[in-house]
C-alpha cells in the first residue's frame, strides 16, 4: 500500500510547498504547542545587526513566536504571512504594537528596495522558493542590513526510552524507507547539504551576502503526553499521514511517555544562519 495515498489520491509527504497553507487550519493549537526561540539567539541577532535601525521584515510570521521578542526589543515589524487566519491572529495579538501584517506569499509580496534593517524568518524559509526569496531579501535590505534565518532540529536521544519506542512507532506508521534522525553536529548542520535541508538553498554568499555567521543553541524542553502529541500534530509531515497511521502513531507516543514517567524531555538544537548586505 502506498502510504501517501488516501482514497486512491496521492497526498505526498507533507513538505511540498503547497502544504505551507495548512497551518492556517490550526492557529490556536500552533500558538499553544510550538516552541519559543532561545533568548540568546534573539540577542545574537540584535547584536549582529547593531543599533543603526529598527525596521524589520518577518517572513512567515505564523502566530508571532519570533515576532514578540523583537517587538519587545523596540523593532517596528512588517510581517508577511500567507494564512488569513494566522494574519488575523497576529493582528489582534500585536494590535497595540509597532506591527503590521500582510496576507501574501513572500515570493508575491511587493516590497520597496533598501528599506529594512533586518529581514528574518523563523522555521519558515524552507517554504519559500529560495531563488526568489534570497534575492528579494537582499534587494529590500538597506546596505549593512541583516538577513537572519533560524530553525530548530531534534537532537536524538539514542538508547533512551521512550525515544527508542517512538522510533519503532515511526518505522511502522511513518514514511518508508524510515531514516532515524541524525545526531546534530556542526559538520552535518552547517555543511552545504545541511543548510540546503534546513533552508532550501546551500550558501548565502551565492546571493551577495557577506560576513556570514552560523551559531547553534542547545535547549531541552519537557512535554506531557498530550502536549507532545499536540506539538507533533502541528508538523506538516505528521498531519499528512493517512488517518489510521496518524492515530496509531499518536496513541503509541502517549503510551510510551506515560509508561516512562509521564514527562518526555526533548533535546533541540536551534540554528541561526546570518549574513549582511554590503
């Protein structure tokens, strides 16, 4: 049986670009379940950019997980968000702040050249056509402006329960051939292949950016069974599974966590990839 057919129709693995609108169906759960970004990561962006300007453009703002800390730091933020429900949530959330949101795909949104001090995306740029997106980010930045991309990676807890139980569940209910997540190292995260996997292109310098920096941040977050399943259900590849596989996977996850103390500690490595327009 083709795991990526439902009722005889091919549905893909979930990461295809047309699936970037599915978050609009789960706004409240997304905001409740998704992680925030490390304070050190946000501060490193601010330090790198310096004090020359406070106009920022956010690509794929979602529910504002990466918006709030930069607003708190005094930035004026223009967001581009493809989902109408997400955009409405953002507009209400930040209605009293220096913030505005535009409903559009970043590739289609009309921007003036040389008008922003920072262009950034948090766990969103892999949904953008990088050939268009990187060139567009470069054009709309002021000279000296910062292009900042960041995301999270799971750092596998090999040999630990319930992680190992979950790997068996994935083998049975997830896509095939199944590949266990790789241990996160600088070598695999920051190779051209690693950057390509994370951001959809392999080198900022190809688009004119200089002063490239690559940083990582280790964070451990804890989840109850329900919290962990709610988080997984915000992931495109999980939501795209056939209904019976998704239900069995989630039930197994809850059981595994409950049998091992009721709390699941997940190790994350957050990546920050920055360059400058000169």
